[in-house]
């Protein structure tokens, strides 16, 4: 499939999620997967700010990337934080050469197998609501057209999050972002339950959860709560996941 076809498919699927029952976590999951494919990144993650302006991990394509982003927040140091605070992209950061800039973040990111990182702001005019991290397994720089495409995808994420909301009403924005972040916590807990019960990895647990929610027309957070509260027979969900880790790989 050509790059143009993949790009078209990406925007068609993203547009399909912009419906009345808009699910922010599902939308960000779709977007990060397409970013990884189109930009050739090893992993992609998105951080969103809550109503206090504090960043939280909202989506990631791998458990390694999620752990690196959580560490970035813990030590208050890294490209996504710089990008969010300045509202400017951080691109082509070669990690082995960035230890002076991020002395705590760099060793952790390299230990996870990454050699380069880029961060793009999620912003609408003067309002920045988060940032997107692009992780690379090699030191190859992103070309200018790839950076433009990455920023376009980040802009799509911003528009999606603010979709059908009064973007000028700060209280509405804060409520939606806080709801999305709270939903993410519940989903992470459900992933852990499924991973333990099914003997699978966290990425495969998320894929099973997401596929079941779509088949049964359930919101991800609603399904996740049923899983962690024991109100759902997880047998059919786990059986539909197939063999753990042998087919899906990424979310």
C-alpha cells in the first residue's frame, strides 16, 4: 500500500471516530497507531494536561513508551515537557547527545531501546492542551515533510479532543480532559486484569478490550469498569483475543 493510500485510510478512520459518542481514548489510540505507521516511529505517545495544567499519559503504542513517559513526568524532565511548556516542537533530538539537556530522561529512554525522540505540541491557536512524543529506535532524523505530517496529526488530535465542545469555555475543556484521564486509569487497571488472566502482554490486553468494546458497541471506559468490578464474564473476551503476543504486537 502506498503512502498516499495509508494516509487516506488514516484520515478516513480518524474521521469515523468523530461522532456524537466520541471516545477520546479510542480516538487517541487510533491516531497514535497511524502516526507510528506513517512516520516510521518505533512508538508514539500522547500526554494531555488536566485542569491544573499537569500532564498525564493519555495514549501510547507500547508499554515501553508508556513507562518512559511516566518516568518523564516523575522526574519532570524530557522532550514532551519542554514541548508543552514552550508550545514549540522538539525535533530530531539524538538521545546519546542529549544527556546534558535531560540527564535523567535520556538513560531511561535509551534503556527502553530508543535512540531519538521528537515532541510535537497539541495546540489550537494560543491554547496548548498537551504534546505528542515520537520515539525512534535509530538516530535517523525526521525529514521536514515528516515533521509537517506529524504536526498535522497532532493538530487532528487537538481538533478531535475539542470536537463539538465550546473550545472557548475553559471549564468545559477541563471537564472533558479530566474525564479522559480518569478513563485512562480505569482502562489501565482493566488491561492489568486481562493480562494476568489471559497470560498475555499489556498491549494485547488493550487490543482485546478495544475489539470487544467495538463489537458490542460499548465505550472503552464502561467496559473496563465492568472488567475490574467483576461484572463481566471475561472468558469470551479473552478467547476472542487469540494467542497472546503472537499476532498483534502493537496497539
